[in-house]
C-alpha cells in the first residue's frame, strides 16, 4: 500500500511539474526547433540570466509574432558569441543557424539594449557587446549595396 501511495505522489509530482512548465518548454522548443539546436543552449542562457530575467525572457519569447522570435534569437546569438565563446568558428556556427532559420539580420542597437537588460545580473560589458555588434554586422551584413557570399 505504501508503494502505491509513493507511486501516486511521483505521478502527481511529474504531471504537475510538466503542467507548470509547459509554457516555458513550449517557448524554448519554438526557438530551438527554428534554429535546429538543442534546448540546452537556450536553457543554459536562461539559467545564467537569473530567475526574474529568465522568466521575462521566456515571456518575451512566448509572444507569438516573428519580431519577438527574431529578437530572442539575436539575444541568444549575443549570449553565445559575446559571452560564451567569441571564437570565429562559434560566430560562423551561430550565423549559419540564424541563416538557415531565416533569422539572420543585423544586430541592432535595440537588440543590444535588450540583451544588456536580460543579462544585467551578469554585469555585461557594454563595450564588449557593442564591439560584437560591430564585428557581426561588418562580417555578415551587406553595406552600401555590397553583398557578401556566405
């Protein structure tokens, strides 16, 4: 009888956990499937944001329009390249993922401010983020009618 009670508690806990986290899992899944990456990349960033900012990012990501998805993807790009690994190979990998997902676009000042806001618990360096923005936009975005073949 005790085993039945324990099994019931485990089932209730698992089902309750899945119901309580379904919105966040859906939001993460939306971006990870679009970028064709594992959810771990997004979950890791959200964990580093802290509880409050992580929840705000999930809420932002959960919004249904394409602009929010674009901005959320750019924040992930900024995180992955400006914070985690600034290597050229990592930059190329993330740019390719954004291209395949049709989310590659110049990193805007507004996206940098948004990333600084979401990542503020990490005390990000504004100059580093701005340097990343310049590096990314110069490497991958057409300027003055010049197109790049990547």
